[in-house]
């Protein structure tokens, strides 16, 4: 598509601009917990752009977000070619591939094996396994890797779309646990080759810059929320009734549910309480045993997996929300998590932790309380303080709702993403020893 200068920064819709074709790159699709992928895809489609989703593996198609069906996103999924992990078997498979397709597509095969243009992707034979499927791919303007550790796959797609701009998004696991496992120099190559970088909180942006990411090519782009789906309900308490506390998340270590359950055991000694946890995961047996050992059966309820409508129904009847996130032993950390945004949008005062990007969302003493990680006593104290002052709940709930609408509005963020894409396509790109150079700083463009 022709490149032209794009005005950025005014936040206005660009509905008359030419259609862009965007390739999202993900680990798995569809995944119910990754609504941010769906939200961004349909946001771009609503603006007239084309979106295809490249995934390493197909997810569970029996449990789908309603918008996956409504927008026909499964029809836009392309499963990336499988490459044998064992290098010996990879060579055998590569020879078979060359014998089968070499005479029909000699040009793409030879180009995929050229180490001078494809580098390690050619030497590892990865680009060869992509070459044949790529013949049926459309030409993309933007290749957007939704996780930082998908950069290699993004470069493979860009190999066959040399004019495309490569955007890298870092969300949590990829800039915490994965980085600790693989080493601090893991992303050095992608910092030099990608066109722009996004993170979902300033906590991770600062970490990226410290690792060597160009500071003028990275900015925060929050995961948005459609606040219209979450009607504000200012909370009130009827004396004598149990205080209803809710939580949502996968039952894994970094969600910290062990500490909130232990906190509820303390709270329950002073006031009647019901604690509903929505979500499932590998720690369910362990958490069930903890609930029983603390004598909390009937007071702490593991509701299992719930869809969006069920989550909203539970939250509408809750008085308070708790998100006790912790840094996992593996190093895995969270950005401002969507479940907190949903609770705040519904007007719930919240209790959470000084963890990752969460302090960028929850204002201590304004929309809720923040406490140290892994501190059940502090969680209990924060809950008891809020329970003792139900007159503060409406003010806190309104403050939380206002903050989410001001900073995490899905429609505004989707518009900013489209404007960023246009700004990247409009700028001139020169190559200097394989690195992008002379780029106009865009880190402040269309800021959230």
C-alpha cells in the first residue's frame, strides 16, 4: 500500500484511510483468558481493517468468547507450520520437503535457505518450513507479535512480507519468567530488528529499556476494557448480612489465592463472610484442601470456570473484590490485570498487592487498598478496615470506575493502536547494517 504522512496524536478516527492488513502472532488461539487478543482484532475489524491470526497451536474451540463467533475469527486463523524440535529429524523432514516442492517452487525454497538474507532462520531450517505455506499468505502491512517471545515467528512472517512493519508486545510472562529462564540478552537481536515495541504497563516498559530496548521506540499500550459491558453499581451493606467478597483468576501460584484464603480465615472470626473465587487451574486440589483445613467450607467457594456473563453476575452481588497477586517462584509477574479493571468498572472497592503493574491501576486509599505480596495478615487487615467503613464504598467504587474509563477504555486504545500502525507505515525506513535507522521517535505518539 502507498505510504503517506499520517497525523498522529489527535486521537481522531481514521475511517477514510486505506485498509490495513494485519497479522497477529500468538502462542495459542482461541484462549478464553486472552480476551485482549479478541478485543484488539475486532477493534481493528470494526475500523475496516483485515486481521489474520497466526498461532503456534489451535486452542479449545468448544469454549469460545462470543465475539470469536460473531466476527468469524476462527476463519481467520492460520496455524504456523510445525518444525521438528529434534534437529536430526528436522534435517530429514527438510530434505523430504525439498524433494516434494523444490521443482515446483525453486525460488522460495532457495530464498528460505539463504543465510545472508534469512540468517539463523535459514541455518536452523525454520524459514524453509514456512516457505511453502507462505505462498498462500496475503501481503501484510503490520506483523504484530502479541508476546515478546514470539519475535522469531514474527521475523519468519516478515521474511515473506519485507515491507511489513514488525511490532512486538510484551505482557508479563515474556518479560519476567521467560527472561529469567533464557537470560538478559534474549531480546538483543529483536531490539535491533523490530520496528516498534509495546508493553501493557510502565513497570515492564522500564524493564525493557533497561535491557536495551530503544527508549524512543517503546511505549505503554494498556489492555483495554469495554466499560459499557460493566454497569456501575455503588455498593451498600445491610447490617447482619454476610459480606460478599469475590475474586477471579486462574488457580496458579502468581494469583496468590492461598494468601487471600488465609486472610478470609481471619476475617471470618470477626464478621460473617462469603468468598467466591471464579476460575480453575492446577492448584484447585491444593486450595480445596487448604479451605477444608481452615474450616472454611461453605464460606470460601471455588466456583470453577465462569464465562463473562457469569462473572458479571457474581461481581454484581459482591461488596468487595480481592486480587492477591504475587511474584511466582518462577519469576512470573502480572501487569494491571483485567479482572481488577472489570471489578473496578462495576464499582467494587478492591484489595490488591504492590505487584508488577498493579499499582498503576489501583490507587491506595482512593479506589481500594494495596498491601505487600504474600502477606495474609495485611490482606485481612485491609478487608476488615473496608468492612468497618461501608460508607466509603460508593466513593471508592466511583473512583475506580472513573480511573478505568479514563485510562483503559477499549475503544480509545484500539483507535490509538490503529493510529500507531499508520504512523509506522508513514515514516521512512532506512537500513544501516541490518538495523533500522533515522526513525522519527514515536514513543510519545498517540499516548494512552
